[in-house]
């Protein structure tokens, strides 16, 4: 009789521990994502093609739906002769919610950037080796995404983001007069990635 009671208590204890482990809310997430980026206008007088980018983001959700995010991102746009790179840091607030208690959830992010633009020759045998760096400055980051939970803290996600950055940068010109020009880089980026929550 005592053995049955002990087994019953042991099974209840294990079930209780398992339930608590499943209900534990994971507050920290790390994601890596990549995808295409589309400029919403010219960069100075240059029409750039669809680019590409990659980013890593850490999120911290101390409240059930609200938290913070921060990360690093890199984007590359090209025309026929030059590479236009935008890279740096992003940060801000995040809202996240499940969709009807399913494995799907959605999230919204709003915040800022601390990025810079670099321009350099894209041709491998460039003689003049043009290079220009705008230096870091503040910009705007807005994004919305959806996520699907795979279990055990793993998820896949996809998001659409808008970024805006205005900086003074020296653009390539035939005369190479080294005069800085105010340039705005506005683009949309589609990202697909994987997330691990702790």
C-alpha cells in the first residue's frame, strides 16, 4: 500500500513539474534573419537595384505582451558601378501576442537606428578605389512580423520592416569634388529567420 502511495505521489510530482516547465514564459529571444531589401527611391542620383540584408536581434519581454529589442543589421544595394552599404544598430519597443492560443503569434516593433552608409567601387578592377563613409547617425525603424512556434523555445519568423536614414555622404561624381551631400535611404526589407527563446 505504501509503495502504491509513493508511486502515485511521484507521478503527480513529475506531472506537476512538467506542467510548470511547459507554462514557463520565455522572456529572452535571439533571432537571425535574412532576405531582400528594396530602396524606395534613389540614393542621391543613383538608381539602385533590389538589395539584400542580414540581421541579428535580441528581444527581452519582461511583461506578457510588451518588451524591448536591440540588434545589428547590414544591407547592400548596388548600381552598375558602386556598392551602397547600410549597417549599424537598431533598438526600440516591441509588442507581441498569440493568435487565438495557436502556435502562431504576431509582433510589432518601433524604434530607432544608429547606422552609417558606405559607398565603394563594385567593379573588381577599379583603378581609383572610391570609398566614402557617412559616419553613424540616428534613423527610424518600424517592422511587423509573424512567428510560428516549433516547440522547445524554437520558432521561425518572417517580418516586413521599413528603415529611414538621412546622412551627409560624399557621392561618386566625375569631378570627385569631395563635397558631402545629404542623402536619404528609405527602404523596405522582407526578412525570414529562426528564433531561439530562453
